[in-house]
C-alpha cells in the first residue's frame, strides 16, 4: 500500500511541474545535407524552437570533418556508434530517423525531460506505449517504477 501511495504522490507532483520555470534543454542532432528526413527534422526544430525558447538545438553535419570531435562525444555519451541520421539526442535518450511519429516522440520526450529537470528527479523513459527510444534509464511497465 505504501508503494502505491508513493507512486500516486509522484504522479500528482508531476502534474504541477508545469508551473515551474523551465530550464534550458540542450538537444543535439547529427544530420546529413543529403538526407531528406534530416532536412525534415531540421525544419521541424526550426519551427519548434521558435515557440519553445528554452530548447537549444546543436546541429552537427555527419559529413563535415570539423564536427567529428563533437559527434564522437555524442557517441560516447549515448554509448552507441553513429549508424544512421538524423540522430537526435535529448538528455540520455536518443532517437534515429524522422517522421510524424518521431515528431510526437520528440515533443513528448522534451516535455518529460523538462518535467524531470524541474522536479529534480532522474529522466526515466517509459518504453511501453509508443515507439522505441534508446536510453539507459527506462521502464517497460508501470510496476517497474516502484523498483527505482
């Protein structure tokens, strides 16, 4: 019973997180000028960041030698080699590719990241429900939240 009460408390607290000033969120994108989905992702972020000033987008061209150091740091951070673009990193989570489903995932992930930052709790991905997001801190069913 205590664990259910704890879970409900956490869920209620997250409802009020939106009233706190948001911290800046860094989003990293590795792209290629020759990739159509990359161009769509860049256009999405250009529009999205106009209305979301707390989002700071860092773009790195995968084919530009001058960005290789930054891309290597991104690969080390997410513990994965770059195999496809666009690669979008939000916190410890990363997504590859871009389409309307990924657009929703990106928006949801950014909101989750903002909420976890504002509540000063770890950024944990609930991998059930939609899509696939790679990350270290994730749960596959709601009950696993109690084990954290």
